[in-house]
C-alpha cells in the first residue's frame, strides 16, 4: 500500500499567516491526502480564512477542527494527529 500524507496545522490567531501556510501546502509537487487545521480558541479571522480555502479548493480535503480543552501547541498538535483520517 502507498503511504498517505496528512499535514496537521495547529492554529491560534493565525490570520496573518494561515493563508500563506495553506497556499504552501497546495503548491507541493505531491499534494497531501488531507490538511487538518486545528483551531485552538482563535479570536481572529483564522477560521473564516480556512473556510474560504475549503470552498476554493474542493479537490483536496482541508478539514477544520477545534481543540478547546487546552491552550497550547502540543495539545493542539496532538488533537490533530488523533483526528487524521489518512492511513
């Protein structure tokens, strides 16, 4: 079986950077099987920007999930890893 690739992006108030991050993922020679953005209590426009990318890029799975239990990159990253659908 061919291994699949998932990109997990922990995000907290990343409205200035999330579009560039997602664009970089989409410009890869080999697209990932899924991109999982894990929103960790953002209070800015991060979520809306990700939603626009979802609509504009139906050819790739871009998932937006929330991790509100704990603040911080490690629990947010781990929540993303726990929710990857790729094998």
